[in-house]
C-alpha cells in the first residue's frame, strides 16, 4: 500500500533542495544538490533521485515550490502552491520549533531575517547584494586559505583570540584577512575573525533597528558552521536553535503548505515522468513599450509551455500548457 506524501521544492541559485513529507509533517526524504547555474538540470536530477527511492511506495498528493526558481519548478512539475522564501521558511520554523520569534537564515548567495509575532510574519529583511553576509563569502576565504569549507567551522572553534576583521564589505574583509595572515596571526584566529565579521555584517545590514526576541532559530546551509553559530550566540547573548532540517527548510515549508491545502480535489503534479523530458529556456527582450520586459520562455519538445516576467500579460497570456 502506498503512503500519501507531499513534496516541497526549493530551487535557489546555489542549491536545489527537495523535501518529502507524510501527512503529519514527518520528513520521509530530503535531497540537497548544487544548482551550478543549471536549475532545470538540477531539478530533474533531484527529482530523479526521489523517484528512484520512493516512486513505488509513495502517492504524491501535493507539490509546493519556492526559491528564485519556483516558477520554473512549478511549470515543469505542476505545483499546487508557489510561495516566496519568506513564507516557506517561516512556516517551516514554526512547524519544527515551538515559540519561534526570530529566524536567522543564511544561504550561499543571500540571507534573510524574519521576525515572528503571535504566529505571523511581523517583519523581514533580505540581503541579495552584499556577499560579505552570505555563505559564498566563507567559501571564497576558505579556498584562499587552502582548506575545505567543511573544516571552516571546526577550525574557528579552536580559536582562543579571534582577530578583528572588517566585515562591511567582502572586498575589504578579504584585504584585511590577507593583512592578518602577513602579520602572523594563526589560521584559527583568522577563521574565527571571519565568522564574527560575517555575523556583524548580517546584523548591521538586516537586523539594524529590529528587536531580536527569543526563541531564535538559525537555518540555511551556513547553520552547519559551528564558528558562525558560536559568533551569533556570543554577539546576541542568547541561545541559538538549529532545527533538524536546517539545510532544506524552504523546501520543507513548501511541502507543509502543500499538505495544509490537501483538501484540493486533485493535485496538479505532472508525475515523475515530467523530469525525463527535454526542456529549454531562453530570454526574450520585449521592446513594444517602455517597460522593456525581460521575459523567460520555457519550451519542451519544441512546444512553449510557459512564459513569465512581463508586466502587461502580453507574453504570459500566450502560455500554452
């Protein structure tokens, strides 16, 4: 007998994540893979793994998508709900952590802070510009120092005297780090200093003027970095909770939302066969009016299945699914 399940997909610029849950919100499986600039390929690969593991034992009742590629994933798979990252991360945190009031989220290319009050999103802020407040900043500095990002956190925890590194800009931080290396500071103290620099950048850019209340949850791929967790705890003076599925919270939240709307008569899910088709994507620059819209067009087997990005509906209304 097959088990009812709900699938959440989070297609981001760095990673593509999938969460499969049952009707009680229990995680059945999760996939985390690098997007590597090819969201369609990453999506199809991740869903292929889910099919291989579960297609014979699960009955998909609903699908939710989120992330920067949520529209793309929705078109290819047939999503029942399409939600932004703020909503899905907030829903996921509430599901896994009782009484959460502050959500800190740091991914590879962006970061966000979400304030919850009385079970609702009260305020939020996102950083999609400055690399110094994201995981890519740590990736680059780890590579420059000659060790894996997987060792970054443990190395930072060995520090007894973190150096002060300018963290308001990735360029200045990198220059300051090189100066500290030349001055003879240990790798442990420099790495710990980088962790504190990232935390200061995050709090100065996103949390400035905002009241951070307990319970505080830290999620996103960077939550696996013990050095960053320690820096947040010391800087904020409060405990930090890392939820069980911190690395796929957007996907988990999308799945939870799809499950909450399970009263729908029938899911729009196209089936696992959808990811076995060939897809092409291209941009169309429309110059018919002053909006100068950059339209995204997705085609499969030579047939246009969706367009989006226009403001007037000229192109998206021509969608042929």
